[in-house]
């Protein structure tokens, strides 16, 4: 398994595993899309492979293909979110011995999204685990994970992936080199976000919403800008759309100053550059920055969108 941009962390894990000191409970913390799930799979290989995560044996291939019966991704088992009843069912299965080896690996992705009742149910399991149990946790924000859980895991911070390594990961996956370079630079080496765009997932939808808002902005259509921004129902998604819209506006400023656009939405950037002065575009960026801090005002998203529109038009 190739861990793009994670050689240092891989070497640490390999060294610990070679000495037989790999903790029964490991936590990987880092930004969304940074590669925590891939590291969880690699750690499962270290736990289960007889040849130190060789990557070629049936055990490693099954883990990488998500078909190994003794590697359980709990959030997926619960239907994509930590509902209590399926969560209890998964935990009750921990008493069952492994199918193909000496251990079973339970992966708890996004453990910082668990409710207290999930964390409490889990605590006893990791305090006094059966000999055959191993645990891997991932999270973005360790501050919301109870200290009682943190004190029983070994944490590894997952570093960001350099842009060059991200580009290599995408080209190795069959992506055109130019496209891979654009995406890698756009998302500062975040492989997960690049793949989400390529797969047409949520990230692609957020970019499309930002382009829709930018197109309305280029037409001086304030209602269209507000309507596009108000499509988001979550604060995190709204913030991401605003980040993408800001990039389009920055590209408009670059065009206005004789440069070139780099982000998706080049047509929208050109339209804004054609229809607004440099000072007006600078005002848009100031407004976007202010809205990014909208928690200060504690406004709901519709009011935030309306406020932003009033500032820029």
C-alpha cells in the first residue's frame, strides 16, 4: 500500500510494529481528506499480515479491497452514521473470535462525531479488551473526544500531503497530469478532496454551488447570489461554498490585474472581472472574509447570505 506523503509516519508505525509494541488502540487525527482512512487500512495490515503489511498477500489484498471479514469499519456497519442500536450490535460482535487469524480490527472513523452514549459504551471495551481485539480511531478534532478515551489510545497526527505527492497519487490513479496538478494545487495536496471532486460527490456539489453564486454575481443578480448560497443547510458546507466563491473572486481580481484564473469557474471569474472595478472586487473579498467570521454575529445562514449580498452589490 502506497501512503503518499506519509513516509515518515509509515516508518514510525513499521518500526513500532517490528518491535511488537503496536498499541491495541490507535488514533489518527488530522484534517478531512488527509488520508486517515488509508492509514487505518495500513494499520490493519500491520495487525493482521504475517509479513509486516507486505501488500501482496491475500490478507493485505482483502483489507485494501474492503473484503476482509476481520476488519470492521463500524460507521459503515451503522449505515454511515453512529446510530445507537446498530452500534450496540457491532460491539456485541466483538466477543466472537476472528475468522482468519489471531485478531479482529475495529475501525471507528470520525470518532469525534460520536455522541456521549457511544463513547461511554466504547470505553469499557477499550479499557479491558479481549486478547483478539484491536482498535483504530480517526478524528479531526481531538478536543471533543473524552479524555477517558484519549488516555487509552496512542495518537498519531497525520501530516498534510505535499502537493507533489498528491499529484502523483492522482496520476497513478489514471488522472490526466494537467488535471492532477490543478486539483492538487487547488486543494493544497488534500487527496481526499481531490478525489471527491473527481467522483462528483459533495465537494463537487459545493463547487457547483459556488459557481452558481459567482455566475449570478457576474450578472449583478443579488437574488441569485443569495438563493445559491442559501441552498446550504449546514454551517460547514456554507463555509466551504464561501471559500470556493472567494477563490473565484480572487481569480477575477487576478484577471483584472492582468493575470490568469486558476480555480474552477474561470468563465465566472472573467464575467466578474468584466463587470466590476478592481475596488469593487476587493470589496467582495473583504465581504467574503467578514462572512467567514459570521459566528461572531451568530446569524443563521439565510441572513448571512443576505448580508453578504448586500455588502457586495
